[in-house]
């Protein structure tokens, strides 16, 4: 847990130096979603933010075999299918798990 906190804080500092403001987990998920989609936008509607976060979560959880990419639609948006049940018990565990997947994702870049 301590190692994750250190890695998370390091990532936040890197992103803050790049974007000028420290992002929260939701904003980082939006960034991952944009990267996976291959489109960068500065103005996003709420629905677009939710869709980008969904792309990110599916992509991050695909590394552990929870989701599988089905393909892209006509607009180039990825579609995922759940292939195994998520083991999370509560929101705190979900957040920690996502943070770990996020730092692993950025470490792999």
C-alpha cells in the first residue's frame, strides 16, 4: 500500500508538471480514455467524459482479464465486453485497484 501511494504521488506530480494542475482519478481516467481513443479534446460534454472514463476503466481492467476488446464502431470508439466478474467489495477497494492499474499503465508508456 505504501509503494502504491508513492507511485501514485509521483504520477500526480508528473501530470501536474505537464498540465499545470494536479488531476484527480476521474480526470486521469479521462486522459487514459482520450489516449486509447486517439482523440484529444479540450471541451467535453458530461456524456463524453463518462464514455472516456468507461473506455479507460475497461482498458485498465482488460490487463487483468476482466474485459475484452470486441472492436471499434464506425466512429472509432472501442467497445468492450465483460468476460469475468469483478471482485470488488467496496468503493475504497475499487479506487485503490484503479489507482494501481493507472500507475502501471503510465509506467508502461
